[in-house]
């Protein structure tokens, strides 16, 4: 069973989304620590889903898009390092902080090799953890995200909910231009430059293919170009 803290009298998810709160997935099997940490983080403006074992965390990571993972190591079914390794193999680039009492060099090295961005020793000062969390999420919150689609830091790859989009080079370039222009339209001439055959018909065909591949609503703006609705 997936444990969702908002069903236990914590923050309502719809309210959190409207407020644009930073979304955190916490993997922690100690109920007392988890509850106190969730209360602290929610007061600091975070929305937290809590999973008590690795398989719950896997389910949540596929159901939702998070801004940060907080992962304990010694948890039932699937430990935090194994979970993180599987997320990275699935092209999930969400920042991840390991929180663990295991601080031997071998375990820490294993965590960083698996894809951890930081490693915090238990017991920890919640305020120190908060500083580290903000450092890992500030860039992501500044990124433009349109209907779940966003660009990486170099703006040459497109991600959907932190998973790399596998598109043709033409479709990818058109989508990048549309994302950068959003909510305004991207000029037709700019989009046309990505095509092998540069005419209105070819552009319409490629826009139609992009709409099918991404399920985005894209419409023509007469005399200008195309835009994402």
C-alpha cells in the first residue's frame, strides 16, 4: 500500500499544486522520523509524498513528477541505492539526496556512483538538510516547464517529467523552438529552418507528427507560425 501523507491530515495535493510548491518524494521506513520531517518540510514550503519501502517509491516516481528525491538506504523490498540506480537507468535526472546512518566510504561511494547528488548523515539537523534541498532544487524550479515538457540546461534535449524524449531530430528542434517561445507562437520561418524541404506543406506534416508523438495541442497562428496551447 502506498502511504500518502496528505491522506493523514497533511497538505492537500491540489492546493500544493496551485501554490507551485516544490514536490519531494521521501523514502523512509521510520514513521516517527518521516512524520516529523514531513511536517517540517511542509512548513518550509515543500509538498512531500512518503513511501515506507522501495517498491512504493517506484510506483510514486512513475505516477508523479518530483523536484527532489530524499532516499534512505536501509528500507524494505528495494533499498534507496537500488531505487536510485533504476531511476537513473530510466533517464530520470531528478536531484536526489541520500539520508542514511551508513557513512562508510564504500557505501557513500556506491550512492554517488548510483547517481546521488548529495549524501546526508543521520542524525541530521533539519535546517542543514533544508539548505541542501534548496541548493538542489532552485535551478529546476527556475526552468520553464510546459505541460510536463522541459529543456535540459544546455537546451539541446527535451524531457517529459524528467524522462528524455525520444524524437527525431526535426521534431525535437521544432519542439524546442515551441517551448522557448511559449506562451507566444514560434515564427514559421524559424520552424521552417529545421526542415529538409522548406515549405508550408512539409511544416504542417511535421507539426502533425509532433502532435501525435507528444499529444500536445499545437495550433497555427495566421501570419505568424505555431504555438502550444
